[in-house]
């Protein structure tokens, strides 16, 4: 499906739409409607269950606005920036690295100097679509600033990622959770980036939700990791460096033996996240694990992987994964002059970190894109029952002769246990169509036979088959049906 179609459906049915549309809206900010809010919450709940709970992680909820010093230590102040060029004539602004990448098809290293961008733009004769030349490259910081105090004279920053509070709070969280290394600390929350060109609906935005995991471990014991056994035979679709188009399927064990994975910790957490994708309904063949090469990965990362999903935008990054060493804890220890090391048994150490950083909005968009089917006869949204905003809908066939009251009764009986939608108006065909489009796995219709023998019609989203069952069986059968 195309992103335009997904966006059209999202607005028409109430998943998401641009923020402040009745005023002069600003690109890159979106509001979630009732269905989008429910879907997003369920994606996060499934992630909590599959990652946080399964791995005995703890979760925190940090402030979104933080002082400048945090980002001085983390390196964001000096290096979280994009190279920009401006057209001398039409004044349009572009990212220099993207221009070069689009023209040459080669990945441009992150850490290049402005003069190097200028040189490549000149060498490849890159010009603005309007035909004019560009100004020299300038580096532009991606953080959003804000101000506090009566004179608004103190500068603070909106966090550009959720993980910094996890690093800063690490010794405190480690102590209060009475845990041992390795320990995973998770956080879900908003982050903010001053994106130059927000695009593709909620894929690239200026305000977004992340679900991040930072696993702290003793580097001397990284392969002394029992949980690895649970996933060692799990097969992953690898897109290795330089061979991205030739996807190789390999078990974790094989990848570890071939030194494609550098540790059991890495294999375990990447597998867990891929299994999470499968759990919420992304087919395996639409996933791949892309190796990030030395030119693309951050300098402190020993290895980096993108977990990608194939959408109508092509292969898109949903989770960025980094083997971060002790870079973060060391930088904040030095920057704050506070010792962030902890005890691991009798040993005092600064743990290393494995990170999985997921874009929740991107994942939601990918699920809609992958799930939306349009087969000329009808449109339907194939969402798994765990995350579909409603698990079932209840309708009276007609709005008279007591059918409506009976349908309400059934609705009331089910709504404590399931997310149920009640709809009494319009033709039954239209009511089915509406539920198909929002991903409701099945619908229950109360008709004249219900009044006689207590049975209802159950109709399935994916194949449109219908079945008659007794009302008393609904509660037991719903979880099985809503697959
Ligand atoms: Zn121009």
C-alpha cells in the first residue's frame, strides 16, 4: 500500500492527522485520534510484555526537558548536527549528505567537515532542482531549545532521545531495583528533533515517541549469558554490509560462530526484538537486520544494526541497535564529576551498554502500511488481535423489535473483557466495511434468530466467512477467533 493511502485512511477513520490543522499547521507534528491512541498503547503494551517483562527489566519515566550540560557530556551539543546547504536563488534548504547520497548512490560518512561536503557537491555537479547553485555547507544542530525563568534567560533542551536519563540515573536505578548485572532499563516517551524536512506522515517527525532499552553489563562477562540459550536457534534474515540485496538467513548460533555477532548479548536482544515484530503481525519475510558499516555508525559503537521492515517506502529503520561500550557512563561521570560506577560482586566497574532504540510512530505506520489490503472489492486492515484497536464489534441487524436492546446486553457482557465497538446505524454491509478498515478481527450481529434461540452471527474480517454460535460461547470463543 502507498503511504498516501495509509495517510488518507488514518485521517478518515481516526488513527492520526496533522496537529493544529485548523490553524497554520507546522510540518512534523501529529495528533493521534481515538484509534491511533489505542493502537499505539497496544503496541507499547505488547513491547512491555515481550521485552521488558520477559527480560525482567525495569522501566523509568524521565523529564523531557534537560539542562545544557547533559547534552554537552553526551556529545549532542557538538556533534548532533546535519550539514545543510541553501539554494542561492530559491532559498530552499537541503541536507548536503542526502543530496550527495542521492546523486552518487554512496553512503556519506557522518563525521565529514563542511568543506568536504562542498567539495563533493562541486565534484558531482549537484544543483538545486531550480537549476541554481548552493551556498557553502553549514552545520545545523538538531536539538530543540527552550527557555525558562521570568526573563526566559536560561536555555534548556528538549531531549533528542530518551536514553540520556537512563544513563544519568543508572546507579540510582541499579541500587533501588536491587538487581545484578546485566540489567535492562527501559523507557517510553517523547523525544524532539528539529528535522529539516519532516516527511512520510508519522515516519519522520519533529516530536516522536521512542521505546528504548539500555542493557548494562560487565564486559568481562558478556559471553557468560545464560539467556542466550533461549534464542540460539532463532533464525534471522541478515543484510550484511555490502551485500544488502542478498539477504542471508542464519541462526544466532551460526552468526556467532562466524563472528557476525560479536557477543551473546547482542544476539539475544536483537532476536527478542525480531520476535516481537513477528508477535505483533509483521511477517518474517518483511524484516531484515541490516549491518551498519564503520562509516555510518557512531564512533563509540563497537557494532551497530538497524532492524528494518519493508514498507511502501522501501526498507525502513524501525529499531536502531548499538553496542555502546562504556562511552555514555564515562562521559557523564566526567561531565558531572560524579562517579557512575557500580559494584558487580566485589568488582567496581563502569558497565558497558547494549541499546535497542525503537521508533513507536514508525512501527505504527509500518503496521498500517503492511496490514492494509485493497483488493478492488474492499479495503481491510490486517492487524493482529493483540494490537487491533477493537477486538470485536457488536451490531443489531435492525434498530427495532428489541434487537437493539439485546445487542446492548451482549455488548455490556463483553466490554469488561474485550475492546468492543457498538454500532447500530447504517446498513450491515457498511458497518462491516467500517470495521474491516480499522482492523477489527470479527463482528457479532444480533438478528431475529437471536431472539428465538440465543445464537448470533460471527463474521470474520480476513475471509468474510460467517458462523453461528451461542451468546454464552462468545466470551470463551472470542479470544480464539480474533486471531
Ligand atoms: Zn533553488
